[in-house]
C-alpha cells in the first residue's frame, strides 16, 4: 500500500483525509506544529497522532509515495523543503482528491455561504437512498464517521468547493482544481478579503470555476443572485444550465414544511437560506437518479450540519441556536430565518467579529443592516485577536457606526458579554450565537444551563 505523509496533519480537512486513507489501507504518517481537538482525539483514535508536536525532516524519505501539503504550513517549512529536494510527489489537499476522483462523476458545490449545508443535504439523501458516493464536506455530519470518504468503486464524488487558497505553494482557489461534471453555485457575497482584495477579483474566481466544468457538464445555480445569473448567462454553450429558487413552503407552530404536488413535507431545518439550499441539493440529486418523492421524503430527516443554524438547547419558551455565520449576507439571512420561524418571540442576536475579513476596518461597513431583523443586536470582538492577526485597531465606536444601528450593544470583554446575557429575562425569547470562533472560550454547555 502507498506510503503517504501529511505536512500539517492537524487541519480540519487534513486529519479527515488522513483518517480516510488509513481506513482505505494506506500507510499514513503526519506532523504539525499544533494539533487541537477534535483533530487530536480523532487522530489518537486511529493511531495517527504524531509522537511529538513539531516538524521532523527525518520522516521525509524516498520511501514516501506522496506528500500531502496543508494550507497551515509555510513555503519555508523544513519538511516541504526536504521533500522538494528529494523530488517527492507533493499534492495539495484538493489535488489529491481530484486524483482520487478522476474516474468518477464529480459533483462540486460552490458559493460564498451554504456550501457545507448543501453538500450535507446531498450526502444525507444519497445515504437514505443507498446510493454509494465518495465525498469531502467541511463539517462533521451526524451518521458519518469522517468528513472525507474515498473508495475505489463509488461512482460519484461529492465535494464541497471552497474558494480559499489551495496550499502555500499553489495560490489557486481549491474549487478550481476539481473540474466538476456537475457544479452548483448558490450565491456570491464578498469574502476572504485578505486574498481577494476587491469584489470583482472575488467574483472572477467563480467565473473560472464555471469555466472548469467538464465538456457537456451541468451548472445548477441559484437564480435569485445577480452575480450568479451573470456567470450562468455566459457559460459555454455545451453546459446544461439548471436554475433553482425557493420552494413553496408553510410555517406552522414553529415547523417549516415544503409543499410539493399538493403534499406537505415537514422539515427539521428552517429559514429561506436553508430552503434555497434544499432546492439546490434537490436538483443535484435529480441528476443522479433520485426522484422528487424520494428526495422530499429523505430530506425530512435532515437535521442540519454542525454549527449551521444548529439548535443547542430549548425549553418551552426559549430556543438557543448557534451558527457559523460571520459574513454580512449570512448574518442577515440567519437572523431573518430565526425571526421568521418564531415571529412572536424576542430575538437576541449575538455575533463575534473573528475572521480576518470581519476584523478589517474597510470591511466593517459591509455589515450595515445585517441585524435589522433582530430585536436586540449584540457584537463582540477581542482586541487581542486583532493584535494577533496584526491588523489595525478597531474600537467599539467604529463597530457601532459600521452596523448603523443606534441600539446595538458592543462588547470587547467576553465576561461582560456573558454577564449581560445571563442577567436578561429569557421568557418567550430566543438567543442566536454566531461566530467562526467560540466567543473566547465560552463554555457552551454550562452557559446554556444557566440561561434555561
């Protein structure tokens, strides 16, 4: 079996690929300069945790069949330099996945927000219908052991198509590598401004993605997005174009149902963004032989992807949700979804400015109006995070001005934020926590117990 070494094995995607190859019978080794849970525990479970933390050039030998290089490593990484010196085959994460899926039908899900949810929906339905597929998805899913699965015989490969960079030595967006047979774009909203400094440059990446669709392939796209429509209008003539939008739906007693062919299908998820995502997943599943009835029956049991409008806990009069939302468009959609689902409850929406983009002065103004649907709006940021990312200082006043809401509350002390939330009355009120971080070590379990 091949000998594969991972440089930066501790990454979310990287450690899952390492486990997937281990389960396939490969001889896997790896190193990293830091490994945290859940990667640490999962690598330990499969006997793949490095004996020591740090880089080890002695592990780079001519006996290796390939190196897989993670984005966390740097161009001057000593293991990478030795691998280059020895002339070893070096793959980025997406390059290796493409190599493994060359003879499969590749389904690639692209878009600024909702990629993980759509990919998870497709995988859920295919599993329910016993349709074999390989996959890579950006979150741990209920009922799936790993975030990456690779086999020799599955006819399909479903890939979450991330637009972030491929590796330290390959500055292409990951989704440019996959060459989809079936591509989906669900929306474009400026993100990753440290890599794509203008909206035009960012949009261009999605045009390239559409250009990479294979001959006589298929583009499934959300017709409610102007930029996506422009891309669809200008794709090659051989590409089949399939638009989608919102389904007919109802909300009764806090439950959203899709109405199709005079029949109602109650869902566990809710919100217009989720409903759009369902329609995208629906179109993909049709392309691989799933009927409307099969899809709608299967999607009823889909409970959502981790941290994607995920229910943390609830009582008779309060529900607490968490979401990965950090960009202005996703923030707005998530807040609106919870308010639409529970119109008679007060909604307290709390978000953490945590990503490079959200902590950048020039990007802050993009958040104007993002909290309009919330009854109470709260923003948290940690000055130490800004300093660590070597970004210019931002102030509470700057954040208030950017969000353009007079009653917004802004905290830069996590303890004071928690104290404020714990002192509130939660009778007939919902809390929505939004961050790609964790509000600086918020103990979610204990905190939720105190509220409920």
